[in-house]
């Protein structure tokens, strides 16, 4: 799997260069006769774990997916959702771009992240729904099914000015019946169903398939297509001719995994057309894909790819015209590993410095002393704004009908602003770690690489890039070991989370020191284990994946049942340490990288507490 590291951020971060405009013009594929032919444009936006624009936007901690949703033209499926406790937030402001054509042809759907409320889909966003959503992606599949139902709704609304069904009341109930797996569908499971016994196979944690064939996804979507055709067949016989439905899909974190599965299921159902109209997926734009469905990868023997999040469902079809995946270089949490898109002529994978939400967005201004400032002042200092800008440009190049900065007012304009000092510190980091090559000029789109028209960073194996940049972080982290909580940016912060942030850094320092002492200890007795032969025999059959679980976190969760697997994990970590991490740790961080680490990049490990309480402000 090859990728490239991020380019320098442009001073005008939202503007396309000339070569990129050539790509955009080709992908726009404008009809030769605007009065004779037209397309329907649909946008789908799957937000990340614990991200919900209806809750987060007033606090300036909404994700990049939420921001891109606001920049996409057309009417949304819904303008607001009821949150926990019955509270209702300010609805979307309607926005239609004036293109001189029917504005109803532009439609969009926003899907709140798992772990947040979506009550019409059976997800209260509270108690077990919240815990299951955050930890295991509960209620993700029903979100995908619901989004699939909105395709036919949007087409009907675009052509007839009315939906096929009520998007929330009717489709909310239907989506819950469509799921292939019972995980998170109903509580408790029907007594007639029995969980299959444990078996040591790749699908050992899979859930029981839905036995109701009448409500299978394939059946429901086929019926919807037929019903749609009956509604619009008279319109299809008239002018202007409907060329096709053009779909664009965005996602972050588990929402990126949902987006990838959505695309595959959409192509399976409607790749040959929907309601008598051709359908294409023009763009898939995703930030740092994480599946972790069911049992997370940090658990020995598990990999988090269960139910709807199988490798097959997460694969990116060559029938998607353009896919761009922006991934985090410094995210090391074992429970939420990255799912690469791999290689392909329609695929582009770019590695950004920062952790998960430094790429996909969602941090509060001032959290951990980063991006200090209240409201929009701190918001535009986030490094996630730079990844947001690239995804916006990539969407434009793909022919996605995004609105333009000249059309934005108020919070839409604020959503995309990036502070000049943030750009400078980001560029200093890129320059200090860069392997930029000379850009060879190519004359036309016919000879230039349409996925990489202006990039100068070399193509490298994805893991090599991540390993290199994780090394810079380790070197900086070593320089403040024992003093992480004394960082100036942290102690001068005015954020409400300041006190907790300081505690988190103290704890992280203790964990890091404990792990370091373990790895540097050359004594063989450190691997001594319980001598219970039964437990040894059971645990010896479970092969854990190598992980980045902090030692203190492991020790806090030890039981006799888990100890052998933990030791296997630590042996893997020892191999990683001896095989290269030790040398990286001993190096010196480039001086130009220090301001980036000190004032811009967050530490997700300090906030990741799978064995403790959930802090709703931490993303």
C-alpha cells in the first residue's frame, strides 16, 4: 500500500491550481445542451464516532464532514434532530446555489456519528446505546440502511418535489428491519434466536443474520426502485433527459467505514440504475477510516471487522471514479487501527501529521492547550482545517458541485478559515521532514496523473511514512518526558478542560515511563506468567495482534484469563522496540517540528480510556 505525505499548505488553501482546474473541468462533465439534459446530484455525509453537527456546531467542535455538508448545495433530508433530553438545536439554514437550473436537483443527507442520538433509528444516544456506539459501532449498520433509503427519496423529491416516504418516521422503522445482523438492532434479542457457540474462526464474533427475507436490504431496495420508477416514469419520458444520478460520499472515522460500505451496497443495489435512471459514484472523500465494529482490535484475537465492516464491504470499488483518503500519521491507539484503501488508479491516500481528529476535525478550541482562543478564533487555528481544505479541493476536482467561498456567509465562511500561523507551523513541519521532488510540467489532462496532478512528495509505503513521522513524535515526547503537564500552551490555556488535560498528561507520562522501563529491562524474568496449565492452554490458542496498548493500561485490566495474551502482546512490542523504535527514541526531533507538536497536535492517547468513564468532550 503506497501513499504520499502531505504537501505544503497553500496560502489560499481552498483555491485550485491551473492543472487541478483542468481535471475539474473534465470531471464536471457538463451536458452539451443544458436545456436538453440534466443530472441529479446527491451528497451523503457520514460523521465520525461521537461527532454530531447538531450538537457540536455551536461549540466550534464540529467535524470536517459536518463542515463539508454545509458547503454542499441543495436541500437536506432533515434540518435538525432531537438530541438527548428532548432538546432541539437550531436547524440548518437552507442554501441553494444559483446555477440558473432547477435547484431541486441538488440534495444531501447528513448522518450523525455513532455514539450520538438518532432516535428515529432506535438510537437514543444514551446509556448502552452511547456506550455501544462509542466502543463497538452499535447502530452503525442501521445508519447505512437509512442512508440507502434516502437515494430514492431524493430522486423523487428532485423530480416531483415530494418524497416517496417520510424520511424519519417511515424510513427510520424500515431501516431497522433491513439490517443483515442483529447487532444493535433490538434489545433484547428475540428468544427464538440463539447466539452461535464460540469458534476459533475469523467470523467468531459475527452476529446472527436477519431471518426476515421480506425486509432484506436487496429486497427492500429493489422494491423502492420499482416504486420510484412508477412515480417518475412520465417525467422520464419528457424533456430534459435525465442523464444520471451523480453521488458523492464523505466520511470520517467509523463514518468513513460506513461511507465505504454504503458505496458498495449502493453499487450492488443500483449500479445498473435506480428507478430507470443511471447512477454513478463520482467521489468518495474520507478521513482516517476506522472500523472497530464489535470486539475491538486491542482485544487479543479480534480485529474489529465484523458484521457490516468486513474487508469486502470496506474495499473501494474501481467503479468509484475518485477516492481520496486522508490519514493521520501520529494516531497509535490499538483499539481503532487505520483501514487503508490500498492501491488503484482511482485511489489517493495522503498522510497528514497529527492524530485522528487533527485530520478529521472535532476538537474543541483550546483542548490540551492546542488551538487556543474562543469560538471562531480558536477554531481556525486547528490543524484539521488544512486537511479540510484539501478535501474540499479534491471534491472540486472530482466534479462535486461544491459551493464556492465567494458564496459563503457567516458560519459557512468561518467553517473553512485557517489561521496564518497554523499554516506556517504546519509548513515548517512539512519542510523539516520533507522529501519534495521537482514537479515535472505536463501539458494536458491526457498525460498528467489525474490523481496526483501537482504533488511533489514521493510515493512511499504507507507504513513507512507513518513509522517515520511517529519517530519524530517519539523524539519530541522523550524531550518532555516527566514534564508533559508543564507545557506552556497547556498551562496558559483558558479552556474549561485545562485541569483535566493536565491530569491526563501526568497519567500519560506515567504510562510512558512504565512502558519504557519494561522495554529497556533486559531481564528474562519480566515475562514470568501464571503457572495454571489450563489457563495457559486456553490462552495459548489465541494469537493477539501486535498493538500499541500502554503497559499500565494492560496491567490495570489484567486477569488470569488475559495474562498470557498480554505477555504475547508485550513480546511483540519488545520486537518492535528492538527492531527500530529504540533507535528512533534515541534520535533528536528536528527543531522546526517542535512548535507543531507543542501548540497544534493533540495527544489522543492521553484521552483514550477504554477501561474508564467516557468524557463526552473528548473526541
